[in-house]
């Protein structure tokens, strides 16, 4: 789990002009990622050239990290315009892994309708973004597979009625901008099958105090393993006292040790052969993967933040990259434990600078965490843009692979 410290320093323009936002199913499992444009916008926040934005996303995803790495093997939702679809033929995309998301200002011209029908025959799925019924939007339902409804753009009763009517037509409905558990619940009841928003990275009340206590206890174990002075015995003890963790870690270690002369049969042997640092990071990942089992892509989010911060620490010459990694990893503790972050952090044995970075986003670690979160939300980091965005682009592929293995 070493991190290369060769990310280029910040220069004129960012290298990667896209971010991603998860789309999850009714059980909170990852269903895909929308690839989002990250770059210059107008004074009102609008993207000045939609075709340029789409091309920037494609160039970033293909040339910089690879489309597969950008979405971790999940389905990619890509914003497209009629002009883009007309001028780019054939599309340089895998039909089975791509949803073409038609922007809300599209009009149902005969040429566009014919093009969408042809693309669907090739295996592409078509989604309508920010759908609202109207004379120019309703005809597009005939060539759509997925319809996205922005919960912020409709009154609740109107949104429920709209999602119900779309579901009755056999269309898959995505509820967009879902901000909390209540919105998730009522949009699901109204007929939405997929959901997009920040709700899965926010606290959700878990079923009872006992379950919350168990989650907090696991987080305490994670926090204990993040201390820079943690030793061999502490790592071994933490793993041995959690049977599920011990089993999962041994499976991972045996898999990682294929080239070694002997299979790993004990925690102590694994720590000796692979080194405490590697074992500790695997333990951290597996501990977090066992908290909040239905929290969908939260683990991948935590790992992407952690890896980004660790890379930044190496590039900046920080003496405690493991602590930077831990800040990213623990930044989703509220979502995992079902309680506000300050409350969770207060109960964990964390160093003051780590605690301040998590709760107040203060200090170098806190600033790095804010920058990583900006990348998630398709916003430009305030400082070191090229450095942070490059680190994040590299981190998401590693995070997806690591989360899948956990």
C-alpha cells in the first residue's frame, strides 16, 4: 500500500476535468457513477459550453485514469447534448457500461429521436436529466430508459406524483439531490429505484443503541490503529479480538502472499511476513467495511479521501502520512456510526490535530480533507488544484479496487 510521491506540483491548469457522484439502489448498493464536469463556469455557475464539458469529461476519464478506473467497473452516467451525439459517431464508449444522460434543455427533433433509437439498438441506455413534464420533454420519454427527477425542483406531492407516473410507464426513476433519510424513504415509496445525492455520506440512525455502540467500538479500534506509535502487539491484539476481522484479514493476507514460500496461517505470522504497516492498513479497511453494512459506496469514499490525503502528505514532505491517511478514512465516521461527527470523534482516542482536522477542517490535514471533498463534488479545490485533482484521480481507482476486496 505504498504511495508514490511523484505527483507533479501544482501548475497552470488542472490535469483532470471531471469528478464523479455515486448513484445507489434501494439497498444503498452502488449502481453507477455520474461523471461530472469540473472546470470554469459562468458567473451564475452555469457551464458555458456543454459540448466542451462532455469532451473534457471524456478526455479526463479516458486519457488520465481510464474509464474503467474512473468508475471502478460500475456503470458510467455521462451528460450529453444533441450536438455531441450528432457530431461524435460512433461513440467511443462501451454500450453495456454507459448511460447517456440527455440534458434537460434537449428538444425532441426528428434527428435526435432517430439518433437515440439507434443508440439504444446498439445497447446504450438513455436517461433524461432533471425531467419535468412539458411539450418538449414528454415526447423524449418514448426513447428513454431512465428518468431523473430533481427533488429540489418540485414540491413533495408533485414529485411523488411524477415519479409514480414515470414508474407506471416502466421507466426506471432516479431521485436526484436526495439529502436525508426521509427523502430517501418517501422517494423510494413513490417509485424511485435509484438515488443520487449526499445522503449516503450523512448520519443515519441505526437500529438501536446496541448497534450504534458496536459501531462506535469498532471505530475506537480503528482510531487506536491510526496512532503513529502503535506497535506489533497492539495490531495483533486488535485483530485477534475481532473474529470476523481475523478471518477476513487472513483471507486477504493469504491472497497477497501468493509469491511467498509459505501460506499465512496466523495473525502473528502475517504481521511478521508482510510488515506491521501493510497489515495495519488492511485491518483499518476491513474494520470500516464491517460498520454500517448497508452504507453503499461510503467505504470507497473514505478510501479515496484517505489515499488522496496520504499522497498529498508524501508530496508535501509531511512526516506523518499515516495520520493524513487516517483523517480521510475516519471522515465518514458519522455516516458509519449513525451519529454526528463531533459526537463520534469525541469518543475516539485521536490526536488533537487529527480531531481538529475532522471536526473543524483546520490545519494542513483539514485543508487537505476539504480539498478532497471538493473533488468529490465537482468543485475546484481552493489551493494546489493540479496536485490535489491528480492525487484524487489516482486515488479513486485504488479506492474502488480496495473496497471491492474488503
